[in-house]
C-alpha cells in the first residue's frame, strides 16, 4: 500500500480526534464546584512554596506547590487563612516539573487577589495529604478592581466561573449553594 497525504491525513485526523476524547477535563458549573469542594476563599496570596516528594510507589521527583491565601471564607463567611496545594512547580530554575493543569505563574504571584476553591484529599500522590486546589487551574480565579467594585475574572465555558462576575454576587451565590449541601 502506498502512503500519501490522501491516505495518512484522514488516519491522522481520526487518531487525533480519538485521543482528544480520552483527554477531556471535567467541566464544572459553579453549583457542581461548590458541591465537590469543602469551601472557597477570596484573598491575597501571601506565600508560595514548592516541595519535592520521592515516593517508593508513586515514583521519584513529584513536585507540588502550596499557596497560602489570607482572606475571607466565601462559603460560611469570616476571616480565614488557607493553604492550597496543586501538582507541579519549580524549586529553582532547574529542579521541578511543569504541569499543564497548574495555574500560570502570573496567576499565583504573591500579592495577587484570588478566589480559590479547595477540598481535602488524603493522597494527592506520594502520600501528600492537603487541601487540593480543586480542578487545578480551574479552581483559581483572579480578582480585579473595576469602577463598580471587585470583579472575579471568568475563564470561559466549562469553568465554574465562566464569565467575569461581580465578587459580591459570587460571594452570595457560593454561600447559597454551600447552604444547600
């Protein structure tokens, strides 16, 4: 059989379409996100630390990033400081691992105001037990100032906060949904 663009392009397109179907990330509405998580916080990122775990079963060189966020609990109110952890990160320029699902470096800068959804996981890998940043980058949203007040920046269709939303409205909605749990 002779291979030409006419024969291999359709086969390549079919293989790519099949692999896309297998690699889908869970799409979550705000209601689904609140149901799956323990809580959400709005506040400033005050610290960030990357650590490495070498595990006998899960393997060596597992890297995780923990953010410390000081702010206000959106589910039940009140001041709160939370540490949230996600896979990936760099200890220095050479030691670490990039994770395509991790928030971007711009999103996790110290001083940024964010909304973070999190839930406790007993083993994120390497026996790391922590408050996981739920859905990795899908659980972290930047907060920006506008003329009308603070706005949570949406991330598009399929994300819990799909479009820009007034922080006060999001606060009320998360409290309402959390009370229904």
